[in-house]
């Protein structure tokens, strides 16, 4: 089942795309993850509810967000849909109408610093600004009580984009099908840019279909990394997901144009089933993005229409000043309604490639999670000791300054400066929910490309 929600705790390795979102600046919203067994995270939550010792009251607990206070009177919470570092996403039912909605519940105790509070407020403000657009998850309202902030949105049950394409029974998939999807994504980008917003994390996983019917609209669901920007200004932090990140983002001078690049990458994948820029590591992917051009010679590209190739090439221009804007791209002959997109089924290799892409991404996440599960008590204790050594003020979280101080010392975990902010996203509060600690272990494996033969042997010995 899909759910419309926006998530913002972006951790390298936490994405089903195989390479997790990159955020070199702290974010504080939850990233909801789908689970095969919805009950499992609830059990983990119960195990991890002991109170975090802290001399400081989290900023979230001291903040009145100004949201409605009657969530419990209006909604009843049902099945868990996903979880992240700072909250959970549930199906809920409005008591007065019996309407099913999605509710993201964010723990105020996890909003340690003011930036976390501002992130939540900004997310709600963005959802309000985009309210009513046909391709954006509908925002109902925001609520709060003493412990949580609740963001109520429409429930999307039509599944993820790539899953929907691969589930077609007759395997009939055409350029026109891809163009319809891309057009809806461009409409979201254009609407964001009209409101002075940059999405900053356009990728297939952040779009869900409203329902399972054939002509169901596609909905943008995740605005956790989105931000407002003034005309002529640039973002200087590195944000996004490695496969889809634009060159100017890596150069720390990005704006609305980066969303168009990401849609160009998605279009490339939709037309051939492969990523235009790939390497085994994120650093390698970034080098590919900065230096190389996509391959339009390999099968099935010779059979793809010239109009489609022209469209993709104009979106994947490395110079953002030359790249099409979202509004201009919507006028391109290939993507516009009644345009030139072919209705002839694409080469069967496209779906085969796409299926391998999806399987690889999910297998990689499973493998990372399985490796993390092999850590024994001594190894977990060692990780906790290292965490506590960095946590100078003992408030249960590591600030950027504490991390910088730790990395400046000649200690075993010393790493290069550019990784500092990635590490900050990869660690979580060790004495919080157990699942978050496991996710942190996974992120450590992913971030530093650990391939420990001893660890691998331990995993296989347990099977």
C-alpha cells in the first residue's frame, strides 16, 4: 500500500533507489519506510520507549506550533505504514466522515534543536502553499498535542511509480506512457517554482499514484528537503539523492533548475530502464554527473524517437542557464498533451532493465539491513561508546560542532571533512528506538562502503 506523506530525515543509504539521499545540512523530519510487517516497528517502538537522560528540554517540547489541538477528537489512528528517525506514518480515519487519510506523527522529543522545529513548520507551510494542485498530495490540516505534531494528508493507495509500470499485465509500455508521467512531474516542479519553492529531491520514490485505477493521477508526496528561495539566490548545501542530483548542486550553487535535471534523469530511466550516471559509490556517481554525458547509443536508445531523445538531452544540460525551465519543458513536443510521444511499445529490454534496477535497489537495502543485524552486543557497545565520546554535553544527540571537534582529533574514527555532515545524518539517538539504532548501523555500512569479510562470514554462518 502506498501513502502520501512528506519525509525529511534524509540519510545516505536510506533510499530504495540504491543510493540514499544526500543532505549536507541537518534535516529533522521523519522519513517513512514501508515495512513488510507493519506490526514489527510497533514492537521495536515499545522496546525503545525509555526516557532519554538529558539536562535540556528539547526545543520541540517547548514550542507551541500554533496548530489545532483536537487531533484525538477528530481522528482515530490505524495501521502503521512506515517509520523514520523522528516519527511514524499511519493510516487514520476521520471520525465524522469515515474518510481514510495518512497521518505523519512527529515526536516533539526528537526536535532537539530549533532547526528541527523550523523544518517541521516549513514542511507544513509548503504543503499549504501547494494545496489544491492535482499532482500534489492534498494537505488536510496540522495538529499538535504535548507529545507530537500530526500532519494529515490524503492517502495514496496506487503504489509507487516504477512498481506500477512493472505491474502492467500485458507488458505494454510506450513512450506516451512515460510522457504522461513526466508531464505530471513537470507540473509539480513548475508549481513549486511559481511559489518560490525548489523541491530538491525529485525521484520516482517520491511519487505515488492516488489509486489503482488506470488513469489515476500521480502525486508528489515528499517535500522534506524542499525549501523556499528568493529570485537570484542560490542554495549552497548539497541536497538530494545521488542518482538524481544536478551538477550545480554538487558545486553548491543550485536553484530551481536542479529539479528539471532530476526529472531528466527520471525520464532517461523511464525510457531505457537504466541510470544515466552510475558508479558503485556515491563519490563515483558524483564524478560521473560532473564529467560525463549520458549514453544514447546503447540499446534501446536507437529505437527511441528523436523527439524523446531531444527532450531528455535538453533536460540533462550541465549548464543550468541553458537547461529548459519546467514551464519550457512542458511545451516540448514530446511531453505536451497530444504531442509526438510514440504509442508503439518500447523494446522489451526497457522493462527488463527497469526490473533489475528496482530489484537491485531493494536487494541492496536488504543486504545492508542483514549485515547490520550481525552486530553482536560487544560491537553495539563499542558503537555506543564512540557515540558517547563524541556527545560532549551528554544530551543524547551529536551536534555539528561536536562532530567537528571529534573529527579534528587523532582518533580511530577520524574521517575527511566533507563526510562530516553525512555522518551527522547517518547517526541517530542510540538510546531511542532500537530500529533507529539498526538504521544507523546500516547507514554506517553504506557511507563508508564497508566490505568486511569477517562480517560477511558471520552473516552467512547465521543463516
